[in-house]
């Protein structure tokens, strides 16, 4: 067993012993072994499991990603599916809830998402490490990602390529171990810290971008659409922002014949 197998994905924390037993898929019994206690005493700050010397290069290939399954239906509404992905334009992780998955014949799968944003830290969380802080998400009230939603105009929604997303779980509010003052029903609580989710999103983004330069880089189990010569990888997010170069193409995503007709028409006007 190597250190990178028993550390968090960002290489900063030693995993709790109960999580190591799950990774090994072995029903270990008895007390915590001496080797783990030795690492705990000599290599961590002990109380919060932070490594004294974090791993310099956590191996990206050891990270497990949970991606949304693409179902064999033109429209599918997943139940309680939560999404995170890395946005290259803002260099941040974007959090959202799946509203529906759209799978048109002959087109790549896209997902309509409701945007959620991290809540500002509470006073009793400021002294905790990023790994220990309670992650709280609240619905976005509107931003430049927003695409008008006919069914519910008040929701901040947008579209993304399904293959560029990874999923995470949330914790029910009745299982949150700390008191949350003035909590709202619309708040949601990711079961992993924002630090972990950002690391997952960023590393998955790196895998996607490398696949365009090195098509064989990806494992065959990950469903990635073929690169489109008219779209850079940064434009995987179908954000539908007017006055951007790909606005027209994004609103007609999946209708290549319409796009080609508009392209031909524009050429006629130019000539």
C-alpha cells in the first residue's frame, strides 16, 4: 500500500481509517493497525489528518469520477442528481442540480442544469480547515450563465454537454452534525467538501482537455464526444450568452442542418 492510495485526492489529507477499509474492499476487524497509527503520529497534524508534507504530485489516474449515465431516452429527468464541473473561463468549480437530460438523435447528449452557488462561510466555520468546513449550496438568483426557462423563469438555468459533468451526493439536513442558524429549505449540503469537489472538477477538466490533443489518453469507459472543429473545449458549456462568438451555434446545438444553412446564408451576405 502506497501513500497516494490512502490520501485524499488533492494529496493534502490522510484518509480516515474507515474510508481506507472501504477502498481495500476487505472486512478488516480489530483495532486500528500500528502502521496507520504511526503515520497518524509522525506524518499528520493528528487532529484534522492534514499531512505535514502533502504529496507533491497526486496521480490523476487514481481518481475515480462519477459521471452522469446517458440514458436511451430523448428526455430524461434524473432524481436528485447533483453536478460539478470546472469552468475554464472563470477558473472556478460550478455547482448545479440536473433538471433534465436531452438526447436528440444524431446529437451529443446535453443536460439542463439549475445553478447553485456556495454559501458564505459561517462564523463558527472560519477556524476550520477547508476539508472540515460544512459545504452549503444555495440557488443562484441569476447570473450571466442564465438561459430563460419557460417553465420556471425565476430559476437560473443553463445547458452543458453531459459528458463534461461529474456527479456528487448531498447529505440530508437532519444528518448535519452542527447547528445551522437561519437555515433555508432551499439550501443543499454536499457530502464532500468544496476543496474535494473543486479538485475533482479540475482534474476531470484536465482529462477532457488532454483528450483533444491525445485522443487515446482517455479510458474507454468514459463517454466523450468527438471534438468539433468549430468549438474549442472551453465552449463545452452551452451558456447561450448573447454577443459571444458561439451564441448562434449553441442555441441550435444538435441541429447541424440548421447551423449549416445559417452559415451558408451568412457567407452569401458577406459576398
